[in-house]
C-alpha cells in the first residue's frame, strides 16, 4: 500500500465534511449558530422535520450525543490535513452547546430522549428524561473547550443516574432541571451489597458503560484518582455477575421485584431464568460487541497494570461467550442464559417482554468481529485468533489469516474496516491493510452518494455523525503511516433519538429515516 492510495478516500471524507460545514449549521433559527443539525437530505440539504406533540409546530433537532463521530472526524481531519477549519467548527459547536443547549445542572439536551430545537432555540425532551446508552462522547474535545463544564456534566450525569451509592443501584433514565446541592460523587462512601439485589432501577450495561466511560475520562483529563476509582468500581459490579461455571457475565447486576424473565421462563428454567441471566441477541450484541469495544478502549487508555487487568477481564468474557454461544462453522451466535444454557425461539411459551425472534440464531457481524480482533491485538491471547479467523470467514474473508486479501464483492462496512485495521496494527502484515483498503473502496462505492456518506443504499437522509467517514479517516492515517491515534479513537457507539409513542409524525430516527 502507498500513501497515494489514501488520497481518493481523503478527498471523499473532506467533501463530506465540507458539505456538513456548508449546509449543516446556521440555516435555522439563529443564523450565526454553530450547532449542527442531525441529518441532511442527500438530494436537497434539507433536515428531517419533527412535530411538537403539543401544538404540531415543526422541530429541527440537534442532538450532540449523536454527533460524536462527527466531532472526532473534524478533529482528525485537522490533524491529518492541517486545515484548521474542521477542528474549529467542532470546538465552536461544543462551546455553543455548553452555552445554549444545556440545563441548569450542566446536562446537555442530548441522548436517547432529549435534543435541542434549532428553529426556536429551545430543548425538546421525552418526559424530561436524560439518557445516554452507549453514546461514548468525545470527552477530550469537550474538556479542551471547557474543562469546568465537562467536569460538571460528568458529575451531574453520575448524580442523576446513580440511585444508591452503597450498592450502585442506578437507572438508565435521569432527570433534567436545577441541580440541588450534592456531594462530589467521588467522595462518597461505598459499602457494596452482593450483586442481583432488588433495586429501584435497572442497571443496564449500555447506560453503565457510558457512566464508567465518562468517569474514566474525567480521571485522566483532570489527573485525579477519584473518578477512575469509581469507574472501576462500576466495571467490577458487572464483573461480579460472572457465572463461576460458564465464565459469562451479564447485562445488569440488579433485578426488579417483578422479574420479566421469571414470568416467561420460570416454569421451565426455574431461578436460572432471570433478567440478569438473559443473553438474547439484543443484550449479547451490546455486551460482547459495542460495550466490549468500549471496555477494551478504556483498558488501552488507562494502561499500566490496571489497564492490563481490565483488558484481561473483558477478553476472558469474550472467550467465554465464544465457547458457549458461537458456532464457528456457520458463524452463527446462539442466545444463552448466563450459565451457558442455549435458548431457542420455541422456549418462549408465554407472551411478555422477550420475543421469539430475539432467541433465534443470528450471524456474528462486523461489530463482534471488531471486538474479537481488538481483544486479540491488546491481549495477545492466542485463543482469540481462531474466533477472529472464523468470523472473518463468515464475513467473506476466508483466506485472511493465510495471506489473502480477497473478500466479498460488495458490502463495505466501517466496523469490518476497523477490525481489519486492528489486525494490521497487531501484525504489520500488508495483506490486512490491503483487505481494509478493499473495504474502504466498497464503502465509497456503496455508501457515498452525492458527496455524503449514508448507512445503506437509497437512504433519504445522511446522518452527519455516521461511522463511515471516521472509519475511512482511520484507514487514511494507516495508509500514510501516520502516528498512532492522530485520528481520535472510534467506538461502535449508538446514535438514536426516541420521542413519545404518540408523537405526531416520526417517533424515532433510527426506525423511520436512517
């Protein structure tokens, strides 16, 4: 591979970013606004329109949580091209969000149930809920813009979502509004109860991972041990769910009084079937894909003996999941209980929270492939290699570990690209970089339309914070032989917004127009 191979990729990424800067801000409400709209119609540069449930007026939403890959892209473009416009735009958007689109407590109007209406300059929320679930903000940029506001955001995030500091009972939903005087979170005492206590909230790991991601970054950025200490405490709560026989960990460490899994599966499985033991497709892909990548990234960031311990722990989780749930010959994953018992659609014998299709076998996709590839690079554990090789075969890269770079004819995927870059970074072998280049060309062919990146063909709106251009920028850096991490680290973070079920018009971005 030569540095010249990077230029067509970089040209496309810059064209996408230039269109975002030109058409994605300052056109609604305040003309001097630096806040970005969430998406643009590919054909017209018009944003999606929402409708307010009270009076039906049009809303044009900006959700900074869903734009974190855009912010990373802009910072990375400046680092690679020395064109300061990109990083300056990211800096200005964050500064305005802190100034205009944040509540009295320091929480931005962002995430799963809140956004900022550019047309009126006012927030729009679903019942006043604050929610981050695997969003993984670009805290390095937030800190560079305003350290005090970033600290306040992270501390308020913990204070609003943690319900009991003794056992770390917490909930995915926090609240907006004035902040009452509360202690700094990191000074609180903790007396841990055993896991699987009956709690007031649901300790879902997608929210939990955003909490420990935030605290770990604050500890590093501020140079203080307290936030990192609490991040590790929260990580350990999930580690304490590990089944001693199977080695599998769960999606939550608490339970609710009326357990939904027990109601559906109790007669057949007894006390082995509880919400904290269920690893159906939705939960398993989060725990062993998206969240595993978050934890591996944190382990690398933290470094030293602690980082190694955290990385070893999540690698053992991944290996246990491969033993009990993964079928290498078919590249299929099975739903399981935490003790390793396999589940199937026919096990759903009563209506309820769990549906049959979520217990059906499913293919190991690009995010799982990336998680195992990253674990292989960071841990050096040879037990990961056959799993990575099997997933590569399942995705059409059968000769990858034998020097081959020929893959599927179509279907460029950003997370497959990032997995291949992990393998190249581990070994330095050119064929891994060649495979990544082939995927990059596939992304340009299949997902680059009229100067913008989309997530699937014929997509009407292009999400400004999509993963594709940032993944391509990582490939550009690798082709150029740039220094490690010149482009900000990428995560498989989620991007979504959900309003009321009775919302007039669209109720969810990820279901209706992305």
